[in-house]
């Protein structure tokens, strides 16, 4: 409560109930040596879902009355932060940016203003200024939500060691150890092979639908980058018209993209178009979980502005990943890099399993496949020049 959005909680509850009751049904059927009547199990699943949903709405309402949204001050720097204000506004039940101050106002004015708020968001400001604000908040018991820099995320995965009485943080500068890589590969094959067998009927139906629609090729093959920048040929079901990129060159799908066919729109929204990549996983080009593979030309464009984007290539590309679960299709490259780095620096088999299970919930979220705007060719976009205070005042006036 109070952390996830309402739709995320409801989807999580539904999936938990469905999976647990499915397992219960399978166990009972095995013990009875026959398939038992499924109707009581379906009725129980529906009843469980209704009860937990009603409980959630009641508990959420009570939580909202007890814990009001935090009155927050945004501290921002030269990088425009109006987009951040809009994102936070989506969770107005928990966060409310009441005011904003530019870091150029100086520490004295910032400190004076911070005291009037329950929490602050520390935006993309210099390390020295951020440290001063963070220490002040810590000393005065004020919550601080800090937007991490790349170096912060790298340190998250560091080892804590001590040389006599001096603490150190050790960053090892490499990706996965041998045993981690072995466990990851074993998990990939353990899941991908059975999943390919189970998904085969759906893949055949999809292939037939694509072929019948426009008589074009069923599969779409494209060069992408995986670990260490190694190129490989990714396989997907074709969701766009034939030769879609002859006009405009390499570009990501846009919102309401006219190049996407009716069949393609469905298989993209349900992620069915990704199923052939199970072959890439079995072959070893990709992993089940990892940073999504980018096209070489798009990688080059991103790296011109963000050289650290190459850090994502420390592990194999993935069918799903941290940035796909917690981000969107149109998440800007810098934020996508942060999310993928968090995965790399905190890798474990259990994290992979968690992300695989969470992928099911993500598929059901419509905004996860939201395309880029019509004036873009990649997810990189120019920062808006909207004044942060104008945006804050606009939101306050809505209320």
C-alpha cells in the first residue's frame, strides 16, 4: 500500500491468486490420478479475487486518510525538470510537489525553504551541491528522494571492505562471475526450451495470421548488439508492413504508427511478437533477462550523447529486463541506462526469476508498450524548456 499504483496492486493480486490456485488444481488432480472438475477452482479464484480487491480498496482508502501525500520541495539544476514534475503528479495520492527551487539560489536559501517541507526531491544537480542538501536533510530528519547518478548505481553493487579502521567500497569493473554466468545460462535453457514447446501452437497461429493478412514474410530479422557489442540477428514476428524502414531509415515504433498492421498491433501489445527470440536464447545470443538489445546505429546515436550507454553491454541482451519492467518502450536512454545498470550491479538468479514473473504483469499494462512521439526516430529526445515553476503552478491550479 502507498508504494505501487492501484492497477499494479490489482494485477499482482490477480496473478498471485491465479497461479496459486492453478498449482493447487494440478496437485489435487495428480493426487486423484485424474483431472477434477475445474468449475469449483474457477469459482474459488473469482471469489478470492473479489474479496482481495474489496479488501485492497478498503485498506487503500483507510491508508489514504491516515497517511496524507507528502508535501515535497523539488530542488533542480540546469537540466529541465518539468517532465519529472509530471511523472510525480501521476502519484498524487502519495507525493505532492508543492514548490521548486533552483540550486543557483544558494545553500542558505535552500536550507531555509527545505525546513517548511516534509520531503525533498534532489534532482540532477552537481555532486557538491547534492551532498550539502543531503547532509542538511539527514541532520534535520527530512526525507530526501535522490535521483541517482551513474556512479551511484555502480557503487550499489560494490563490496564493502575494511582495511584496519578505514572503510572501502570495492567496484570490480567486470560483469558476471563464472558461477553467475553458468547459473544464468542454466536458467535460460530451463525456461526457454519448455516455453518454446508450450508456445509452439500460438506461434503457428500467429505465423498463419501474419501470412494471411498481406502474404508477406512471417519473421522479421534485424541486427542487434549483445554482450561486448557483438552483433547478432534477432528474430521477431513481423508486426509492420513489408519494408517498413525503406522510408525514414532505422527508427523506433511511434505512438499510433501507421506502419504497424492490425495483426502486428495485437501481437505487439501482447508481446507475442517477441516469442521467436526464444530461439535466440537457446542459441546463446541472448539471455532471458538482460538489457534489451539495440540496433548498432541507434546505439551509436545514444552513445554520442551518453558514452556510458555502452555499460549496458557488460551482459547479454535479454528478452525482458529491469528497464522493461520498471520503464516503458519510450523511456529515455539515460533513464534506461540507469535501470539496466541497477540490474547488472545487483544481479542474482533470484532477481532473474523475480523479473521473469513480473513480466507477466507488465504485459497486461497498456502503457508499457507506449511508442515514441511522432517527431522522434529514437527514444532520445530534447529536454523541454518549460519552466519548472510554471508546471508546478499549473498542477496546483488544477487542484
